[in-house]
C-alpha cells in the first residue's frame, strides 16, 4: 500500500504540450520542454518529447522532467513541430514503456500521441482491437488510441473524419495532442472534463493543458479549446472544427482543477484559478464562522489561497505554521507505522513559535482517506496547539473518480464510511467543516450543470462500465 504524505492523495493524470511552426529553422523541442516544466505538477513519473523534421526524433525518461532529460542534448530533437508529455499513471504501470508521447508507424510515416485523462472503456476497445489483429506493447490507454486511429484511418483516409469516428467510440475524459509526421492536431473531449488552451508567439502556435505553459515561454494566450473541438493547421493557419458528438454532450468541467490540480496562476475556461480559490475561502467563512481563534493557517501548498480568502473575509490574521520540504517526493511507500510517522515529519515541519498555545483555523483542500490529515494533526498537537478547527475547501468526497483522477475505492473514502463527527474524532480536531457543493459552484462561477461533481454527488457525466474495478484499476 502506498501512504501519501503531506498533500492529499489526489493526482491528475498528465500534462500535454504541442507546438506547430511554419519556420523550418525553429526548434520546437526547447519551448515544449519549458512548457512541460511549467506543467510538472500534473505528473512526475515520466516525461517525453517527440519532434519531426522529415525524420522522427524522440526522447523519454523516468521521473521529473529534469531527471528524464538529464545529460540529454535537447537540440538533437530537431523539427518545427512536436508534442510533449509529463505523466502520472492511472492506467498502466509506472515504467518507461508506458511513458508518452506514444509513437507508432502510420500511413508511410509516424503517429505520436500525448494524452491527458482516462478512457473508461479502453479495456473493451483494446480487446476488440486485439481480436482484429492489432498488437500492443504497453499497458496504457494511449496505445489504444493510437491503434484505434490507425484502424479508423484505414477506412476513411481522412484525419478529421477519423478523429470524429474515434471520439464517437470513446467514453471518458481526454485532451490529446497528435503529431502525424509534422502535422499537429489537438482534441478536447466533448464534455470538456480536462482543460486545454491555445497560444501564439512569433511564428508558432502552442497548445497546452494550462495557460502557465504559455507564460514561461512568453506566448500570448488566445483562448481555451472548446469542448468537442478539433484544432489543426492548414497552410500554417490554425483551424477549428467541432465534432458532431459535441452537439449532444453536456459540458462537465472537472471541479478539482479549480480546487487542487491546476497551478493557481493558471486560467482555465475563463476562470482565474487563484481568484477562484480566494472565493472558496470567502465562501468557507460564510458557512463556517469560527469565533475566538488566533490565526488562519494553510496545509501547504495548494490550500494557501483558500486560507488567505478565509482570513480576508473573517479578519483573522493569516499565518504559516507548517513548512513543507519541497525536496521530498510526493509519494512514500512505508511498510511500518513508525516509518509512516517519520515520512510525515520529513514532509512538513511545524514552526513551534507560531503554534504553541494558539487556537488555529487549519485549511486544507480535501480529505480522502484521512491518513494524511491525521498525521498532520499529530504534528500540530506535538507543537502544543491549543485548538484546531479544520476547514476543507471542497465538499466531502463520497465516490471514486473515473476520469483520470486517482482516488481511493469507495471503501477507502473516509466520508463514505463515517459521519463528519466520527471523522473529526478520528483525526483529532476540535471542529471539522466542509464547503458545500453550492458554495463551491458559486466560487468557481460556472453553472452547476456544466461541472463534473461525480466524486461529490455520484452524478457522473457518462455511463460507468459495470465491470470497471476501481479498486484494482488505480495504482496506490
């Protein structure tokens, strides 16, 4: 079992980048690299870049981007077009063969795909393709996408129609960048579950999971890719086409992009993520007015804007009582209780002078299993905090996610098995309060009908296959 320490255990699948330039002398790989660096928070297991200059060039490696490309001369990835990927796995083991972009032969050339999300019917599609004679060399749903595209293209000989046909088959969440030789395509799923945006700099276009990827290279944000939209290029001009399936699909943006996943300096679907988190904190105060406390403190780092929002609304001073060690990995595999406790202390350390004898409001973005929160509270108790009033900047998570967010099975979700009062006692806080769904929707500013809240209300935007075993599907 993996014990995840410090931040909560929610992990999004991946970050993707694509670049198209009309300048034959332009090296796309460098800008892709820096874009991926800005998206490192979306995946730390592996990274890769693929480019094309008449020949295909690629490099993949395990770990953080800097580890994956350590000692590698990125200038050897020549070509004016390319795609890149940072990975956190929800399907497929964490090993090099499953790193992306995935590359295969295609119509006397090459096809490469980088994918963010989760195709919930990928197992069924894989089995059908195997029966039809397709070979698989990895365990990822990205290879399923590659083979499905090859199959459909053999029928249509038209790439846009191929993408349309493939999207009709897929169920789940996906944003995809596709490189076919030097031609770049990008697709966002019809529900818009995962984010994707477009920018431009000089003579190249850039597509990425979040707008922060554009900021680092100085590209100017154009707009979000709309749900169900295909982006492609003709004569170096950007083109857009809607898939027919988008006309009958309701929008369903993932709320956890705003609560936790996205960097606070990103803008997603027209919403400033930092401002949204401030709004969450303000709305939290409306629902949970804690009297007679000394300070509002975040669990670092994603909860900082929420705590600031609560502080501003309440007038209670903002402070920091836990310092995060940013040089410790996000995941620990610790077999004994003693080692797990040590891992918590390696991850965060208390500022005792700011905590001793204080009544604090402790703000976190979510509680999933409860093990992380319990370890954090123990550290605070050992620092002689007088009272701990814990506020959670999201509604209770009562059900798993099937769209590329690694959550525990329902039997491991603490709110699905205990009352809030029982959870309060288990993690040893004086008060425990969650944000309501209504307040979260208000903070984001997108209509409830256009948001995916499945993990909070079990109302999923797509059918979930009955044979989908969430307990074995996700790796912990």
